């Protein structure tokens, strides 16, 4: 029951933050800055609350801790694979610099790693959907 009330409260805070943000876009009202800060504070409260209750939920049993650690380990493997397979030599930094775009080799490597991680996670998602569909057909 407590979890359900908390979830509803988080959704309400999120909606209030979004409404404040949307209504204040392009506003020239001098008080709009204050409402932006109120929106940010409400969003921070929601994020901290979700983090705290998630940690409480994770540490409530050994099985949940084990599943969380397996998930974090899998994510770490994906991040490592992303950086291993990312290449930074496929752009010409000088050409971009001539156009006024500041890019370094490390920035290129980080963007490449992000793309590789996206491709890996997309492939895993597609394969898991196919696997679940085939498994359901077999049953």
C-alpha cells in the first residue's frame, strides 16, 4: 500500500513539474525563474525519493541484490564492449574544426562507444522479444 501511494505521489510530482516547465517556456515574466526553480526542486525530490525507495526495495532480500548485481555486471560488460569496439579514427578533426565544431579524439571515441552500446542493447532487446515469442509459441 505504501509503495502504491508513493508511486502515485511521484507521478503527480512529475506531472506538476512538466506543467510548470511547459507553461514557463518562453515566458518573459520576472517570476518565471522562481517557478523554474520550484519545478527543479520538485523534480529533485521525486528523483531522490525514487532512488531511496528503490534502494530499500533492492536491499530487502538477497535475491533482489543478486539480480541487481547481475544486471549491473551485464551493463558494465556492454559499456566495456562499447569502448573496445568504438573507433575514434573515422572522423577528420581538422575538417570539423574548420567548420567551427570543436571535437577531440576522446569525444569521438565516447560518441562511438555510445553508438556501439546502443546497437548492442538494441540487438539484445530484439533477440529477447524473438526468444519470448518463440517460447510462447512452443508452449
